[in-house]
C-alpha cells in the first residue's frame, strides 16, 4: 500500500461547489445564555389525551324504609254504640289521631298506611283527619308519608289490604292498633331497633300481674303458672318478607288475634321487647277513663 505526499508549494484542493442535498433542520436550539436578550424558544405542546368515551353511572345504596300499618276498621262494639272505635274521641281528638301523631313523631317511621272503616264515609273521615294532622307534622319537621286504604271485615283482612298498598322499598313493617292510642314513641323505636338488629318478628310484652285461672263454665280447672305468661301489645314488628308470607298462609276462616300469631303458625320464632303500661288497648268505657287520666298527667 503506497501513500502520496502533498507538495507544500501547490494550492490545496478547491471546495466542492455543490454542497449536496439539504440535511434538514438542525438539532433543537440551545437555551439562551442568561445574559442574552434573545427570547427563549416556545415549549413544545403536550401530547393530546383522548377523552373517555363512556362514564360509569353513579351507584346509590339501596333504601330500606320502615312502614307502619294501622288497622282502624273495627266497630268497637264494647265501647258502646257510635262511631267506629278508631274514630271515638279521647281528649277532643279521635283515638286514631293520637296513634298517628305518635307514629309521625317516631324518627324511624317513613310510611304510615291506615286501613280505614270500609264505608265511603269512613274513608273520607280518615282522610279529613290526616289532613289536619299533616300541618302539625310539617310544623314539627316530621316526614312520614301517610296513606289510606279501605279496610276489611276483619282485622286480619285489613292488615293484608294495607300491606298490599305499601311501597316496594319498605322492608320493615310494624302493625299497630289504633286503639293503643297512647303508646309512647320510645316503644315504637324499640320495636324497629329490634327488627333492624336481626329479629324477623318482634312483639312488646308485659308480665301478667293477676292470678290466672283455667275454667270450664263456672268451674275452675287449674291455676295457671303466670311466670311464663306475658300480655302482648303493639306495635308488632316484622320483616316485610316474613309478614307477607304469614298472611299468605293464614286461614281466613280462623283469623288470628294478632300478627305474631300468624308467624307462630308457621313454626317460626317471635322475639320480645319490654312493653309499656301506657300502651294499653282502649276497648271499654272504663279504658277511656284511664286514658283521659293519662292525658291529664302528660299535660
């Protein structure tokens, strides 16, 4: 391999007049010297981000409301002739008005359905009564929705008709006698709390104070041990599913005296909570006298 040596007296090679194709833009400009007055190059725009095409719908927790069914269609024959029992007056107001006022004051109650006396006059009277209570409830900040349905020939039928009229989201149902007009709010809340605590059927009870005898005609056959006996009150509380099942299985020819009896007939347990002396049932003229005394003491 040979190498040539350039003659120092000869001129160097001339520059190529054709620089070739344009090499394109050079590298990104270098940041200006801090002392320079030249404006800095604008920043490159951020890459675009595609917007989502769908949005997940918001999720809401299911509602589980509390309803109270009030059978108020009974005649109340033991109170004597006159208006249906629920519309008999106590302290200037019908028994039903006292009962509904208590339910409106219970913070856990969302819906009240009243099975009114089935005549058009009875239904109209209950509507009129509720319209008067609505103003009081609104002024007190109570929010329960009240509804009226015509009742049936028996208490059991009236409860079934009211149960069928409940909104679908009512999962806890209480059944309360209008004749227990002075039941305290605390007892209503205690029954609701027991159902929410896991009991499918709950009743308020009181110990039996009197000695109890079993008789046939006018002959005593036995003295009953009262230690295991309890007097039952209302409101009685249930899961809606269980109460509906109990009424569906009930025998119309042999109506039960309370809704807990229908659950017992299914062979299912019924729990108890302590009752209250003022939740007594007003069925006789003397009961009205007692109720008037309780009202005077409250006032």
